[in-house]
């Protein structure tokens, strides 16, 4: 038998925009760290329109927080 859903909202759901921003921060840092060690990932980000080649890990994380500056390569 399935449990009856709790109709009360979860307190963690009170600030979904803040949660999304925290997740974006974590993902950008992780992606930047990974890109710093992977030429293939740098190539992929460049193809997506993110100008990350030659940038530091911190700069890459900052760039990934914003929309791409170029159209994606086809």
C-alpha cells in the first residue's frame, strides 16, 4: 500500500530559486575543475559557445554562470 502524501509543503521548498542558485554554483565549480584537467571538455564548452579556452578554473566557473557569448557550433 502506498503512503499518503503529506499535504504540507516541505520547508526546504520555500526557496527554490535559492536552491537552484546553490546547485548552479556547485555544478559550475565542478565543471570548471573538470575542464581544467580535460582538453576535450574545454573543446565541448567552446563548441557550446562558452569562451573558456586559456582561462583559469575560477574564470571558467564564472563564465559558466552566464549564458554563452557565442552561438553553439553545429
